[in-house]
C-alpha cells in the first residue's frame, strides 16, 4: 500500500471536509493510492473503495462517442434497474432460478420465430456470453456432424477472409482447417461461386455473414445455398450453412423482411446473434439456434443434475450471469416487432444520412452506404495525397470520436478504410456534430504535405 501523508492544503485531504473522502478511515490520516499489484493489508470503507474505483474509471472513453463498436452502449433506466435486480442470478443454476431459465427459453423461441424456423416445436438453442461462444458451439456441431459421416481427412470450414476473428479462433482451438476465401477487387465478402470452389468432402460447413464486420455488407446467403444445392447434386456432399448474424440477425428481420437469409433456406442449419449488439442489451449475451434437433448432435448436450434438477445444457462456460438474459427478454417485451423496427430504422436512417453526406465530400470514397447493417466504410479519394485514413481517425479522436481505421484482409490489404457503426442512441444531431468536426479536421489536414500517421499507434480494428 502506498500512503501519502495527508496535505491539509489539498482539497482532497482525507482529514478535511471533501465529500469524496467522507467514508475514509480518518485513522489513516493519509491519502490512499489504490492497489496496482498487491492487495492492501487493510479493508477500506465501501464508499472510499467505490470512489477510488470510480476515479480510475473516469479515464475510460465516452461510450456514446465510440463509433467503432457494435456493442450496446445505451439502455433505458428500467432495463438497468432490472439488470441490477438480477445481478446475483446464475444462468446455469436453472433449478434455483427456473423463471430465468424460462425467460431464456422464451427468447430462444422468439428468435427462432423471427428467423422463420419451420417447426417451432423442434428448434433447439441457448444463450451464450456473446457471438464468439455461439459461433464456437455452432462450429462444434458442424464438426461432430461431419465426423459422424465417417470421413477421414482433415476437416475444413469455408468462409470469407472477412470473417470475425472468432472463426479463426474456432478453427485453431478445434483443429479445423480454415479455408478463407480472399477478397478480390471490389468483392469484399464471400460469393457463392468462391464458396463452392473451396468445398470438398471434408468441408464441415460454410459460414455466411450477415453482415460483414469490415464494411457492414450482407453476404449472399440464398445464392450460397443455391450453389451448395447444385454442388450436392453433382457430388453428393451435403454441406450445411451457418449464418453468423452477430449484427444482421437482429436487423434483417425488421428492415429486410423480403430477404431470404434464414431458416427459410433449408440449407441453413444454425444462426447466431449477439444480444449485446443490435439485440440492444448491454454486454455480454449471445444466442445460437439450430433449425431442428437433428442439426445439433445430441452427445454435445450435457445434462446437469447436481444443482438439484436435471437440465440439458450446451455451453462452454458453466456459470454465467442471468441478468443479460432477463434484459434481453425485457427488450422483447418492451419493443415488440414495431418497436424493434422503429429503433433499427432510426439507426439505419442516421447511417444512410451520414454516409450520403460523407460521400458528398470530395476527400472520400464510400465503400458501403449503411443500408444493410447501419454501418458503412469509406476511404480517401484517389487524388488525396496529403493525409490518409489514419490521420483522419487520429484527428477525430482528439475531438472525442472513436472512428477506427484499418486495412482490409487478404487480397485487399492495400485498402485502408474508416468505418462508422451507428447504434441506438446515435442521433441526427450527433451525426451533424460529427460532420462538423470532420469538415474542420479535413481543412487542417489539407495543409499537410504528406500523411503523418504511425500505423503502430493508429486506432485498431474493433470488434
Ligand atoms: C460477424 C461477427 N461475428 C462474431 C462476432 C463476435 O461477437 P462477440 O463480440 O459477441 O463475441 C462479431 C463481433 O463484432 C461479428 O461482427
């Protein structure tokens, strides 16, 4: 513990009257530094501990100005209240908290319905910590299904090079060969032709993303499914699709109702989403649903009986907070279809408005327009030589905005972009403030001779 002698002239002198320190043990007669490597020898009063930790957290950024993350940064006070009430509930303890388990079941059923599952009585699914865990579970189901076919080669998984890192992790952890289809020219995600060209008898599945983390675009799930139908007709190999709808599976059911990307396509075996992205819940909750029980090999499901009940579970972690599941159910109750449509539409309106305005600036070229996910990517126009996207990102950060700059994956690593994620709570007013700052930043940057960024210290790729 580091104790600094109290300085009576300082306003935060614990012996003085500063309200921040009223909870401190006056017997210490000194100013505390919170522990960095070792526990303190003594206990502190709760108010003092709270203030010390709050002070540290002041250094975090302002989440509402973070245009890099897809993760929910604003919920209604009622939802926060509910989450605080559920703080002690452990999701695994389904015997002690049967109603939380029932809310989880209802959420799974609601999602299966939103995703047009053919037989609501036959679906199976669960909550997870986020989409990464959900994707791992879906990938494990694919691998087990494939190994039961009796094939002997090394299993592979086909996906675009634009997949989120969780899929590369899955392949590494579960010893599956990742077949990453590179980008080509202006094709920034997986195409049907390329997907099929990478499949063979050891392909455990194809991952289609709705939508891409890199630019917000939807991959053509229906075209990929049709191409795999043809492939099966020619080769006999029946390759299932998993839709990684981390963001889009909570957007498309409300804004792109005619788009067939979900269980309407018989080849789609499973779908995941992040409840904590466009599911509008604070982190961390994700969901994965299989179209029917046959798509999830039963030996992967464990029966937990030592907490007093006998419940099937499929998850990587055992204990997990129940509050997020209650909060997910709250958003479903609160918004209904109409409310969800309105919230997602508002985000898309802001995204397309902002994309149009940025597209009008001669300094930039849009890659996507925010009309699929409310997310768009843009880069500098070819004749811009005084600065680059990293300069723009850094200068916006000085104004509090977090707009990440990053390069695209193989074969377009030459392309560096900025990306804006519009989420619930990002208003037209905030968009106009951002545009105002962007215009000022551009006029400053135009005075430079050349880009000044150091890639090592640039804002990285987020989520
Ligand atoms: C397409 C996609 N898949 C998976 C993930 C991982 O999600 P999570 O952060 O919920 O684990 C993300 C995160 O951004 C994503 O965009």
